[in-house]
C-alpha cells in the first residue's frame, strides 16, 4: 500500500484593489447574474460570469425548477452559453458569487462537483488553465489558477481514450 498526498493552492485576497479592470468587470457581471438568478425554492442565488480569451464576458445564473433536479447551476449555464455562442474561443476565467435568502454571503462558496467537472472539461478542451474566482459579499476573492486544483482525481477524455 502506498499513500499519496494531494495539495491545492489558492490565493485569498481581502479586496478587489489588486485586480485589473477586466477582472473587476468580470466580478461585477457575476454579481449582476447572481441577482437575476431564478431560485424560488432554495433561495440560494448563484451568479457566474465567464471571461473568454477574446475579452467577451458572458453571464449565467442558477435556474431552479419545481421538478427537482431539472434546474441547472450558474456555472454550467454560463459555460454552456459560452460554448454554444463562441465554440472556438477558450475560457480564460470564471467568477462565481452567491447570495442566500436575500443576503449576500460573507463566506466564499465553492462550485458543486458537477460544475467543477464541467469547468474541467472546458479547461481540458482548450489545453489552457481556467482561473476560478470565488467572490464573497465583502469583496474577498479566492483565486484558483486552474480547475484541476479544485477536483482531485479529475476524469477527462484522456481516460476514455486510454481504455479503448
């Protein structure tokens, strides 16, 4: 038996001051998307904004449905929209923010496993890292420089190719 140790690195910023105007705009778009989410059942509103390599920013938010689990998370809405609209343009970064029951959360909330897997697929597809920004209400930012750092034992298309 052999044990392995997995490590993830993230950078926590106390405010937006060190970020570029492009990143600040990305954060603003994620907040806008959050407030437009459709979450009448959980009251857990999530907004995501995707920055493409060509500078275009697209928004997505969670969409709930009374027939659970027919809804979709904000990150996947934004990524699927980006891929459907600009299929050849790689994703450079994604920002995610949350508010619950009418209040912005002071804590940073991480994407669910399904969203991490979808983000990893787009990172793998482009061959370039996607930066993930997790935003809190008080302008704290957790920056993760690659989706691979959020999902140990990542499942990719390479595994499918290896097994055939």
